[in-house]
């Protein structure tokens, strides 16, 4: 109850406090105080928290960069075997485009003359400068190379390599970092003209830009609608600072605060450079394309600095919505957006009227696929790369580390191998034959680079890598190394030495015995080592293997290829399960002329700055003289395998000009078909078989060798010309050197100083008698009939004919004893 005032009192009555009596000023004061308390109690701590986030996330920015895998650079040198289609494919694989041949990444052709403008790149031995090259091809060879800028004739030149794969980390983001000075000026100014004209003056948010965008959106429609976000705001919501993209007031408020804080901490150059490396410009599957440099490769297959005006305009236009304006899926929409950007470039004076009209008529200029931003379409090769890198780098330290892995892959060789496998296996896949598969490894005989790997008939699909991981019986593919050991003892053995191919029995111990036979079911008497290898005679080879020693054969395999094998007699005939890769490592010794070269898919690894971290392509030590001569002798024998032995079908397929050396191999019941062969440039090992180990009905010459032949019908390669260093040739008859042209004599290579003693040719043609029995003097020139007679004598000698009494005794038969 209110107090009643005393009438005599001097004080006035005090009104009772209440909402009706505060008035509007009191309420305004209370709201202001409450807002101040809210500001002090919530907003300021929140701003401090956001500020800390900006400093931590942006100030310590570390993008996860993908590791890029590159093919080998194409080395052009005088005398290189190279035809025009192969050169063009190599250029296109490395994202070169037809053009004037003066702009980097373009080429121009006039008949056999090519003008190629290479890009600079980092290789394992340092930086390779860009160049404008004049390259002349003639007769499928490089005959001249000239540097047009320096006006110099060159012996060789390197072109930047194709990108063949990308190893991503946890974030499936394709990104190539660029500095601001590496970005074309038109891209920088055009981006600001379209997206943020007041970028250089605002504080992170642009009130005038918001008003201008609102006015444009109210007065016009369609593709000319504008947004009010600055580049700084777009950067804030790009995912870099953890702001979502949902359209809510709280998200927008957070974006504005982040933009203000970014501008407070960092200068305009830093913000713009970060934006250019972070902006979203496309998607391929699970991989997002981040930054203008990666987008340039993805959409145009070009380096950023090589973009035209219209291509720059398209990139800027796609900032608004890379999915909506995808030029491969929505070309009309993308073209309209590009032209809007071109109009704004003209409006702001960035391009002239003439350039605007020219660019307006230009096509979009995007590639049909991802350009030089290669998908991992070589799974078998990349699998080998990963295996070799794993020796020195933990698996999680490679992907997403921003490294450059420089490999030895040759795109033209890889394509030839893939097409040969697919085409040949399709032709061989007849009714009743089990499903065929293949594994293939090709190397460079000069340095051990792995040029191509095919691990499956479905070569673009990842899965079991038969080239590296399959272990199958190699059969006769091992025989040349038995002969290598023998020929390394020139005092005892030569290719002209004879050995018995009669039935053979080897004791295995414990009362067990082994009696291998020949594939034709026949024995062939005494044969030369040259013939025994050419015809792949098992019985003769077993005798030779027992003579040179099983422990030596096992040690040789371990030394040349790291193959561990038990020194059992069956090893002589290839009772050993190995992969095509392991056999390629073994045959590399022969193909390289006796050098022990380690095969390498990886040539080297570069860090993000292009500095070499590790090299794998170091030169092998030169071949020892004895090794080189023995390897050349085996090479001559393997060339004879092609001209007169189990691989002679190669001549009928038009490959005699390569003078290849090779060996067929077939396992029991025709379950595995092998061929290993080499030319002057390439070694190729092929396996064809069935994953369930079923008989295929294929021999080495009808399966693996057919794939081999198909490869070299597509791929230019130099003929095999074996050095004559340390070797002398002699005509041999009955184990003695004789005169050239002596009937029945054959020509063999020997280690210098170890040829057999000379015996003059004893052949005297039979005297022809006249009708009275008197001898008729022979004519001055040998009649044609005598030449045929000589050929007949030679053939009879080749097949074991002739007088046995005139042949030397066979070599001792060590196989008849128990080891």
C-alpha cells in the first residue's frame, strides 16, 4: 500500500519505479548497455577466436600437393630411328599442339622438317632450358637438329616429358602452385574486372560493390547477374578456412568477419596469389581441380602462360560455377559465359575492339580429355613405379608430397605394346582355348630404362600385374645362359664345338634318374652348340649344362638378376618360375653387350622446387672384356635362332631388317608361351598364358613371339649390329678352319686367338670324262649345277649328314654320371 505523504512535510512524493514510468530514453539506455555487454562478452572473444584461426590456418598454409609421375623426356639425336607418326604421338602425349612452332608447347610440320618449341623443365640432372628446334627426319631417322634461337647445329636435344600419372594424398585435389608473376596479366586484371573491381581498395567487403550488384540484378537478368562477394570473401569460403558454402545468415556473417581479418593481416598480393592457387575450377571424378594453373592443364592441356585471350576469359567465367559452365558438358552455356567476360574485358579497356572481335569468333579451345592432367591409365607401369619407390620412401610419404617422379616410360613404346597385346590375344582367342592373358616388359638396351609394362589384356584396368607379379615356368628362355657359361671358356667351347644330342640320363640321387627328351621326340646326333641353341635341343643342352656346372648356373642367375634357384639338373631346361620383369633383367645383360644394368622404371625423384632428391639412372659400370665377348657370341647365336631356328617365323613377318636376337620358350603341355628378343634399341620379354595354368596349345613361336612381332611392326627400332671387338670369324669344316666357299663349311664367330687350326679346303670337283674316257678340263667359271651341289652338301652337313669318320669325336658326356 503506497505511503500517504505527511501534509506538513517539505519533501515531494517519490514516484514508484516501473515500466510505465521509465520512458523511452531509459529503455534506449538499457538496450545500449545490453548491446555493449553482449559485444564485450561475446563478440570480442569470438573475434579473437576467429583471428587466431586465420593466423593459424592461413599464416601456416601448407597445401597438400599431388605427386606427379612423368614419362622419360624424348631425346632427339642425330641417327635416332624415329618416324613421323611416332614423333607426332610423342609430342601429343606431352600435350604439344599443332601451331607455329614458336610458342612453347607447339609444333609445325613441313614434310620431313619439324619446328618444335619446347618448354623448360626440371630433370634429374638439372634444369633443361626451353628451345625452338628445327628437326629433320629422313628415311625414318633424325638427320639434323638445329637450335633456331642460338643458330647452332645440335647433336641432341631433349623435349619435356608427358605426365602419365598423379599420386594424390588424402585430399583428392589437383593443384599446381604458381607465383603471382607467373600468372598472365590479363588473367589477373580480367578476374578483378569481372569478380571484384574494387579489390585493390576495399577492406575485405565492398559496400559499393554490393549496391552495384544489387542494382544490376534488379535491372537485368540472365547471365549478367552479379554477386556482391569480394575475392577475399570468396577465398574465405573456398574451404581454406573451414567456412561452409550453405546459404545462411550465420555463414555469411562468418565469411564477412574472416574477410575483414584476412585483409587486416595480409597484403593484397598475398591474398590474390592465394586465391589464384585455391579457386575451384572443375572436377574429374573424386578429384577437384584447384587453382588456375591446374585448370589450364585440365581444360586446355597448356601451360598457364600459353593461354589465349579467349581461354583466359573462359577460365574467369568458370569461377562463377565450374560445374554449371563445364565446357565439355555444356559448351553452349560456357561459350555464352565466356563471351560475357570478353565483353567486360573490352568495356574496361583490357582488350582492344579488334582482339575482342577475334576472340569472340574463336572456339572454346578445350581438349576432349584432361589434357596433360593425365589420369592413371597405365596401372601396371605405375604399380612398378610404386614398388621401386617403396624401397626408399614410405608409402604415405610419396602421395600428396608435391614431388616429381621422373620415369623411363616411352609413350610410343607403351602404346605399341598395349595395342599388340590386345590385338594379338584377340586373334589367338579361338573357340576351345582357355582365356588368354599376357605380361610384357620392354627396356632400353642402352641404359636399363623400363620403357613399357603391360600387366593384363585389359591394360587400362588396375589389378593383378602379370608383368611383375606373375611367376610362371620360363622353359627354354633360360638356355642361352647355359651357353653363355660355356662360351666364357673359349679354350673349351665355341659355337662351332660339337656335343651329342643323343638320349641323356642324369642321376638325381636316392636312386632317382631324369631322362629329358627333345620336343620333337627325336635325337639329332652330334650337333654344334650353335645348332643346339637355335633348335632348342634339350638333350644337348642338358649335357652342356652339366659340363659347365649347376652351381655356376645358379650363381650366374643370382648375379645378373637376383634370382635364387636350386642347382638342380632341371634348372638347365628352365624349371624355374619367374616373372617377365625378372627375365627382362636377366636378358638385359645380353642385350646391353655384357653390362650388368639394373632395370629401373624410376629415373629419379625431384622435390617441389625441382631439385633432385635421389637418382636411379646412374651409368652401369662398363662390361668386363670377357663378359662382353661372351655376351656377343650368345647374341650371334640368338640371331641364328631367328634366321634358322625356332624363331625363324619372324623373317616371314617382315622383321628381318632388324636382325633381332631372340629365344622362344614353352613350358610343359604348352601352358606358357614366352619370347625374349632384342634389337639395337629395345629388349622385349613377353609371356602369354592362362591364369588357371591350363594348356593353351601355344608354343613360344605361336604366342609370345607373335606379340613381340606386333610390337615391332608398330615401333621404330634400330637393327642389332653386334660389335666385332674381341671376335674373329672363320669358315669351319669338320672342326677345322678352312677356306671361304669350301663346300659344307660354315662361318662361326670365335674369341680372338681361339679359332681352330687352319686346314686348306680338300674339295676337288669330280673330273668329267668325254666319250672316250678322257678327263675334260673344267670351265673357267663354276657352272650353276655345281653351286646347287655345294648348297646340297651344306644342307646335308647342317642336318647331320656326311661321313661320320670325318667328324671329330663328341665332347665328353658328363650327364651320364650321378652328380
